[in-house]
C-alpha cells in the first residue's frame, strides 16, 4: 500500500507540472511495478491491449469522424440559423436562448464540449455581439451551454464510460438526456430572469418565406444524424458501433449531395483530426487499463469503500464527498482521462453503498463537465476566451452565476436518481 501511495503522489505531481496524462499514468504505473515486482512488466502490453479490445470503444473514432465531417460542412451555422427563426429567437434575449438551444442540439452531433466551442462558439458570440449583447455575457452563455454536449446523446464520454465499466451503452446514453435538458433549462431560466435587468436586446432580423423554408430544410437534415442514431439504437436496429458507421455515412451523404460543399481535402482533414483525437484517447485508455490493474492488485476500491463506510453509511453523504472530489478533478483534468482514471476507483464504492451504476455514471459525467467551466483551469473557459477574444478573467466572472446553477442541477441529479434512471428504465435498458 505504501508503494502505491508513493506512485499516486508521483501521478499527482506529474499532472500538476503539466505532463501529458498518458505519460503521467504510464510513468506512475511503471514505477509502481518496479518497486513491487519487476516481473510484472510483462503485464503491461497484455493489459494495454485488453484495455482497448472492446467492440463498444470501436464506436468512438467513427462518431468523432462523423462530427468532424458535419462541423466542416458548416452544420453549426445551419443549426444556429434553424433555431434563430423559431419563436424563441424573437423574445427579449432571443439570441441567448438560441445559443443554448443550438448548443444542446449540436451536442447531440459533436458529443464534446470543446467541439461545441470550436464548431459553434464563434458563430454564437459574433451573432450576439452584432445584435448588441455585452461580450462577457455572450461568452458566458456560450461556455455554459457547451457542457450539455457530453450529456445529450449520443455522447462520446457516455460511450467511453459504458465501455470502461461494462455498462449498457444505451442505458448510459439515455441516462444523461434529462440532466442535459435540465442544464439547458436552468440556463434559459437565468436568461429569462435577467433579460430586463441586463437589457438584453430582441433579435430584429427578418427572413423571407423562401429563406425560412431553406433554413428549416437544412436544419432538419442536420438533425437527422442524431435522430437516426438514437432511434436505431433504441429500436435495436443496430449496435452503437454500427450506429457510428451509419453516422459517418450520413455525414458524407449530407455533405456531398445536400450541402454540396464537401471536398477530398475536407475528408482527409476530418480523418486526420479524428485519428489524432482517437489515438490520444486510446493511448490514455490502454495505459489506464494497466493502472486499473495496479488498483485491483492493491484492492484500492475495497479499502476506500471500507474507509468511506467508516465515515458514513449514507450513500448520499458519500455522493456529496465524491461530488467535491470530482469537481476538483474536472477543473484540472480532461473529461475522458478523468473517467478512465477515476471511474474504476469510485464506481465500485458507490455501487457497494447501494447507488445504481448508471445513476453514478451520470453523476460522474455531470461533475466532470461542470469542471470544464470551473476555474482555475476549466479548459472550456480558456477555449471560449480564445474564440471570443476576451480576457480569461472576464469570462470567468461572467460565467460564475451559470456555474452555480449547474451545481444546483448536479445536486438534483445526485439526490433524485430517477432523473437519470427514468428514460433507460422506460426504454428497457435497465430493470
């Protein structure tokens, strides 16, 4: 146990000084093996392979490729226009509502908060500035609305969690749907309550009937991909991995024959970007599998579970403690890496205390996504600052009320399990 404690300290230090996550985990694991039993070095390649030898994880690179193609074909601006012509676009603060709704819809395509900022951020901030919104407010809404992406299915993080913890992909995907909508609803409520105080403008732009028709057609076509995926998985027409392949095919057909703007270079760029992201994620996944083996050897989950039971026998108190831990982790660590590193440790503790594994999956994902917009690190805050050309400190100040709202939603999700379990249970993914 002492050896593992030293190794964990090395892991924390290397992460804090800026080592890539994969290197930090790898160095920590190798150090642990060297000081315990060097013969176990033979375990490393076996565990690395088994960590990514999953049919479920095969869906990730295909979903990433589909999202890259859809972003490059201009899907983000088409979705923004699609939502802008709805009734909410005419309310006071209409573009702020549109920002939230567009990010929520786009989240079902990109599946990642940073992808939402990259694909929609500039479009949203520029449009709001043009309409007279204060830039800090525009950046805050853009940053906060992006965290719906890892929750609204199909979500890359949900698929990764399900593959890592051997849960039903459909269950974890649908479990995040209502919490994602709650986050979006809380942000729209914030806009409604502050519209007059902040003197938010109304969107005055007029569209012709022909323009509206074209925008609606393109918007519904863009939304077709997540709808096909979810209906296909729910109806049992295809597995999540097959759904990912269908998503790529759909993105190619839409780009080539509907939007007619896809090029060979665009496809190659999409392949390269998706390949880099996948390679990075799979390296972390494979090395994390070795670290998970070390955790199992030391019986860390069992020891932590016994320790937690010694503190409290209430699952809700335990979840509150875990919430604090995970929000701090989410501030410093990329979401996928945090799932791979902490889910094998914390999930068994929660399950041992009576928490449903799918409920805990959503609690963990919500925690980590809130960390994305929580200083001092909050990677989405930095990305929004860069896209919006606004100082990081100003983005943080404007975003804090929305962070507090997100924490309220987290507490609701934590203490009302049915918010996560209702849809998976209704659709037959769990009992």
